[in-house]
C-alpha cells in the first residue's frame, strides 16, 4: 500500500497483537491501512519473533547480531505500543464520534467496535461491572428553546448571574427596555403562554415568589417570579439531586399591572400539572384570590407546596433567614444575605409604596435571588420523613381555609392582636400594622361587604395611632 498505510500498519500491529489480532480484540479496522494489514499476512507478535524476522532479514548475520536486532525490534515495538495507546486514549477523549455511530478516529484510522465489543457493550453491567457511559446528543429543552428566542428582549440578571426575562408592556425594571409596541408585547406574551403550556404537558416544577406591598387582604402584589427547577419531583413530592455544574435555568419576572401578565400567572398558578414550590405562601395566596387593585386577580392556586410548612407548624412559621443558616455556604456564595431591599415599615406607615415602579435593578434582583434561595433549601435540606407530602397537605389545608374565609377575618384578628402588642412599643412598626389593618377593612368595602361593629372598632383603634386626618383612599391607592 501507500507509505501512509504501511506506517499505520506498522504502528497499529503491536496494538492489535496484544489482543491476538483484530477479531479477538473486537475491533474492525477500516480504510486502506486496514486492507494493507489484512493482505500483508502479518501474524500476531509472539516471543522472539521480531520486526526483522517478519521482514525477511538476511540469514548470514551472526546469532549475537540477530539477538541484538530482535532486542532492538522489541524495544521499538514497546515504544510504538506506548505511543499508539497514548494517542488512542487522547483521541478517545478529544475526537468526536461520527453521527449515528460509535466509531472513533484513532491514529489516522477509523476504529469501531467489532461484534465482540458490541456484544460486551450490550451486556454491560451483567457481570457486576458498571454500565458504559454513553454521551447522547441532547436536544434543546423546552426552556432553552423559549429563552433563546427571548435573548433580544428585556433580560436582567440576579445577584448570582441568574438570567431572567422581565415581561411587561411598560417600563418595569430600570435599564431594561419595554417591548417596542403593543404587537411586540402581544407576541412575547403568546410565546410565554406556549412555553407554559409545554411545561404543563411535561409536569414541570416551578419555584414561585411574589413581591409587593403588604401582601394579603388590602395589600398589592406587584411582581410574580418563576424559576424552572429540577430539584423537586412534584409527582412524588420528593427532593431530587441535581448534577453539579448543571445548566443554570432562567427566571421570569412578570408585571402584575398588566392584565396579560396576570393571565399568565393565572395559567401557571391554577394548573394542576405544574407543581409550584413556595416559602411562606399565605399572604401571597390571599392576594391572588382577593386582590382588587389595579384590577381583581381572582386566581385560585392549585398544586402548591409551601415548603416552609415542612420545617415549622402553620401557627409558628420559621423565617427563611433562619432556615438559610442550615444551608451550606457554597450554595449561597454568590447571593447576598437575606435582607429586605428597603425598610418596608418606613413606607407602609405612610401608606406609600416601598417598591417604586419602575423597579430598581437591585429590587428586581432581590425577587430572583429569593427563588435561588428556595432552590438552595430544596437541594441541601432533607424534610422530616424525607418527603414534602406533609407540607403539601398543610398547604392544601391552608388554601381551603383562605378560600372559606372570604373576608379574611381570622387573619384580621391575628393582625389586630399583633397590633395591640406593638402599641406598647409604638413607633413606625406599630403605625405600619395600623395601616395594614385599615387597608384590609377598606378592601372589604371595595368588594361591597358589610362592615360589622367589630370591624369598625378595629378600624377606629388603628386610626388612633396615625396622624390626624389620615385616611386610606377608597380605591386603595398609595400615596405618591
């Protein structure tokens, strides 16, 4: 054959000889070099037979010279063997497989598993050995396909670099542009809804969090944040291990001033096949059901697991900050400490917004950071009984209680009790609790509910700690 084929034949011969020839090695060698091997009549290497003997060296040399030649040939064989094996190993790591085949390029030749090797691959693990690791070409996930299209839209980042799509028809996050026109916003909403539908079909799990002003009756949630997660199996309610270095998912941040965004939130929250993981969900669920401003939400959540209820009782809930003390530092290393982005009480005591719109970048990042904190809890903590089934049952019971108490009287009485305790200290915190009570009662008037003597008494008592003439607007708007 050609010089290249002869060189490849010589180089590959010791490699093949180790296994007793091509068939015994379970290796097929293709191409001109393989043909040269088969036609050359070369026999497997054994004992004292050297390269010179097979090449037909002259027989008049002395025995000593022959021994030296055979020794030199053997040394060359060993050296070539080491080179070939080294190159083969490097190629096995670096060279791509041919599509649809397990063949690899080794030392200029195409080497593919022979029948014996294929049989061993098929029987992998039968004798107690680990099954072979197969690298499968991965199709783009539903999430990747959606967010690849969204790269030209309003995209921000959380504190740890988590990307999120900010969805709104108006300025929502400072520094992020809103869609150019109504048509662009409508197109983005349709794509988001299609993405949610695909998540419904696959039974996906989302981590969910809401931010706003005094969530609950009389309050107003402003943002809804969602993050697809592989750390929770909704069907079994079990935490799942996530591979180290796996792809970091995107988040979605929706502006609840937009009816279109509220409809997407409704699509997710009312879905029975999308599993929602939350922390401290009561106030958010009350707002979803009963919030009246800027328009009634009327969202009735389903398939929600408040994992806070796995680690604490409904009557005495554990705060997230305390829970995060148990989470390994490496899971939180890129996230700031769990601090409020602003002093909410300072603003709420005056019936003012704490989260001014459009949101500061740090406030938007705070919403996404909370999703990552909840995921860190999922990844690192083992709930009692090793399952979140108890938390799911408690969450369902809580949702039923909220739905059954349409006026929120239980929550109002609890809040009034804390307000009475805060009156002993006074100050901004006490005034913020007074405003929350008055907003709750005003929201009932806005819904057309009768205000009983009990409610009227609570309202007047709350107004007494506020400046003279302080009132809550009939439409529950906030002061500028």
